[in-house]
């Protein structure tokens, strides 16, 4: 292990039932023109839209709106936002919603003043930012992505059938994010579970790389154990404030770059899922749930010591009279059982994938991985196992 890294995360987090009280004071740092970005209407149904607009009025802000941001946000929608930013000389982009809304807000921020076509420049070619950007802030209503405290922005280009992630540097991170676990009470159970598996996948994809004695791995195991415990509580009672709070904060910690320090990281499960989403528009976390076990079955032999450790530390698998490989396999069985018991998706068939799509999805994926550099044929195999749920 190198232990060579830079950790810098400038997002200020306001957490708790009264966190929205801090909005007024934060707004005083920015100019008058606010672009309010939100999704399909959930923030109106829970009364949050009215509360935010009241505060903006009280602060004498001019409000411009970009509504209807869809899950798996589209490039065309992002460019609508970029036009609004230029037209109204926007001073702050305030994203109110889940990961899709926040991801899109970051995309708008970097794209509004770009002279080159932004998707090619920032997502496909991953070029450094060379134009003016507009500050982003967020009020989070659905947990999972960590977008409230990172530079991630995943945008779908439907014409190209590509869903591509970009991790922008610290200046694009939200300046502040408001996290009130009560906002998540209204998230439908399916979405809640999807977000929870997203968190788990973020943790596992950083964990399954490197075999050294690394404090990041100790942190990840602890976060996963807590996530599993609180998931059971939240499924039993979605209004359990303590459980929803723990899940919300674990979600932020899972992808605010902290536990990735000095880790190589894998991210192939995410790469494959993004293409499943590009073809089906499925919920991100459910796509991850449907392929994770077959993916790890494909790579575990190349990282056996770590998969054994995962089985013992996360799922409490006993080791007596078992080989390392048998312990590792039991860990993956326990992971599958957690997915099944939690009511998450085990097969991509349940996400709208047709057997005839498997080849095209697999060959549209970028290749990566940590313990094992996987091939397009490996991905065909993973998707086929998931499709027939025979793993
Ligand atoms: O559009 P509305 O009406 O708001 O409904 C949303 C949406 O339909 C609903 N929802 C959100 N908060 C709610 C609520 N419904 C009721 N009550 C509430 N309080 O939930 C649905 C899904 O929202 P979405 O924002 O799409 O979910 P999520 O937070 O899972 O975001 C997924 C997107 O983030 C990307 C994913 O690929 C996907 O495009 N990711 C972003 C990452 C990052 N920035 O670092 C990393 C992740 O790995 C991920 O790839
Ligand atoms: Zn994710």
C-alpha cells in the first residue's frame, strides 16, 4: 500500500431535523439569481418546495426553475439548465432532490459556459475544466449516491445509448448540503432499497482492491455492518428516524472520498450497471444488486484473502474446517441472501433487460476492475447468470 493521497472535501454539511434553518444564512453568500433544480414533483408533495421558496423570497432572491429532472438524468435536460444559467446570469444552482437532481446540477454548472460541446468534453474525453463554473448547493431528499458531498455527475446521452460518470474536482462539489432524514420518509420502499444497495456497492467497490492492512478497509467493514443493521430496522419501520439518519450519514461517508483514501478501487459493477441503465432506465441501485454477486463470483479467486475477510468481518461466517475458498463463497452466499431478504432485485430480467440485449449491453461497457481485469466475455457471463438467476 502506498498511503499516498490528498484528501480535500470542501462541502459543508448541515444534518438533522432543523438543518433547513441554515439555508437563509448560506444564501447571503451568493448573488440574487438562483436556479432551483428539482425532479418530478416529490418535493412539492412533501411540502419542501414551499418551504424553500419561502426562504428564497425572504432573502429577496430571484427564482428561476428547472423542474422535471428525471432519474438517470438526460443530457438534453442538462443543456436546458445550461441555457437558463446563461440567460439569467445565475449565481447559485440549488438542487433539491436525489442524486439525479444533484448530478444534473453539477453538469449544468460546468457546461453553461463551456465553448466545446460538454458531453464530449467533460464526460467522454474527461478533459479538465477550463471555463467558468457556477456554485452548486443541495438539499437532499433521497439517499444513496453520495452526490451531496462529492464531485460525481452521471449523465445519460440517450442518442448515444451511453450513461457516463465523471468525477469533478472539489470546486464543483456542493458548497453546502442540507440533510434532514425526515425528507427521506416519503421515498417509496423500492427506491429506498435501491439507494441502500447503491451505498453497499460504493463501499464494496472500494473495499475489494488491495490486500494490505489499510484503515480504509476497517472503516468500510464497520460502515457495512451498520448499514445492514439499520437497513433491517428501516425496512421494518420506514419512519424510524434513527435508522434513516444512520443510513443517510453512512451514504454520505461511503462516497465522499474518505474511505477511498489509498485504495485502488474497482468500480466495474458501476460501469456495467450504468450501461444496464442506459438500455433500460432502471433504478441505479437495483441494477447494482442484480449483478453484484455474479460479478464477485467472477473475481473472488483473484482476491481470495479479501473475500475471506469480508465473509468473516461483515457476515460473521465461521471458518472451522473450511478452506479459504469455502469461507469466501459463504460470504457471497450471505450477500445474496441479504439482497433476497431485503427485497432487492436479483435478476436483470426484473429490470426490463431482454436476453437479446445482453450482448449489446456487455460490449458497450468500458473495461476496468481491480483484482481482475475483466473482459467483455466475462460481462456477458455475469449478465447471463443474473438474467437466469442461476448463481
Ligand atoms: O423526481 P422526483 O419526483 O423527485 O422523484 C424521485 C425519483 O423518481 C424520487 N424521490 C426522491 N426523493 C424523494 C422521492 N420520492 C418521494 N420522496 C422523496 N423524498 O426518487 C426517484 C429516484 O431519484 P434519483 O435522484 O434518480 O435517485 P438516486 O439518488 O438514486 O440517484 C440516481 C442517479 O445518481 C447516479 C446514478 O447513476 C443515477 O443516475 N449516481 C451518482 C453518483 C455520484 N454523484 O457520485 C454515484 C452513484 O454511483 C450513481 O451512479
Ligand atoms: Zn452508485
